[in-house]
């Protein structure tokens, strides 16, 4: 019944507004289990004048989550909704969200990792060729497994879109972020290293079977440990140096250390 779908959708949005990941997870799974009833309810929510105005509170997250959920449930309905929303006036934050998720309609990914995992890179990401080279190299690290990853989205670093990375775990996907300008010198090197660690961290959530959107402290520590194990393989000399000079490097290379609370999604 649509009444049940509406109840679970409201529960999902309530969980997002309060940042209660278990509520979001449970409602998400309930909606996915009854897609026939859920799709029209989601489309009804998207057909609102609210998306034209400056969004208060968690409203920017609602728009993105509704679109992401629809894209997983019904590809045709998602395409129709993107086409409908395209010419409509939207507040800039929602417009960026729509443009980002519309990339899912592209037939040709920017590249594939492990021959099966498509990578979609946003147009405003700096130096997409370098992003591709690095992702290809990192994906070949000995012992790394991408078998539980369905897609990777690389988006521009925008704080208002960070939440997409948190919830994409439910879809077995990974969202990484990349600057819109090309960095140089030591800053570029540190950025690339941190992004490599974050790539391993996000893959680790999938390898370890995490299902909480990367917000449970224990799971974060486990994913950090997985990332460190991959860095030890891909950069053995560097990892040795880090181990020797751990304290002075701790503030610069936070993802390498267990106490790190870093949850941002980044890529090369």
C-alpha cells in the first residue's frame, strides 16, 4: 500500500534530518523491498515547489536522497524525472545535485576498474585524466578487492554534497571527491596520498561488509586499518617512514592513523 510507502519515506527523511543512520538504513531497506508502491510516492515528493527556493535545514539532503533512491528503484522513472526537472527553475544547490546524479544516465563511464566497476567523473573535476590514472593504479594494489562495489562517482569537493557519499554505501557504490582546481607541488602530493588512503578506506567498508553508511566508530576504525594495510603494500618505503616519524606526520596524514575521525570522501 502507498500508505506504508509514505510512512517509510517519511521515516527515511526523518532519519536524515536527525542524522540517525539506523533509522535511515531500516527505512531505506523497507522502501527497496516494495518498489512498486514506493516509486510513485517518491515522484510525488519530487514534484514540489520547495526545490525552487533557498533550502532550510536538511532539505538539500532530501532532494538528493529522493533522486538517488529513485535511480536505484526504477531507471526509466529516474530518467523521466531528470528530464522533467531539467528545464524547471531549481535553487543552485539542488541544480548541482541534479546535474551530478544525472551523470548516472550516461551510457559510457569515464573508465572501468577491475574491468567491471564503472567510474563516473563530474565535469567540474580538475584533471580527470589524472584521476583515471590514479584510480586505475590504486585498483590494482595487491590484495585489493572491488567485487562488492557496483560503481564509483567522483564529484567536485562541495560540502553540501558530502552526504551523498555517506548514503551511497547502501547501493554498494562509492562517492569520492576531487578539487575543481589543479594543485601543485607538495600540496598536490599530500592531496594525492590522502585521496589514495580514502579510496582504500571506502573500498574497505565494502570488503568488510559494513552497512551503516560509514558512521559507526568501530567500522571507521576497521576501514582505516584496511586502508593502512593497502598503503603498506602500495607504498612500503613511505609507510616505513610514516611509522618512524608518526607523531610529526599525524596531523598531515590523518587517515593513516586509527584515531582518525575523517569521513570525507575524496579521490586523487
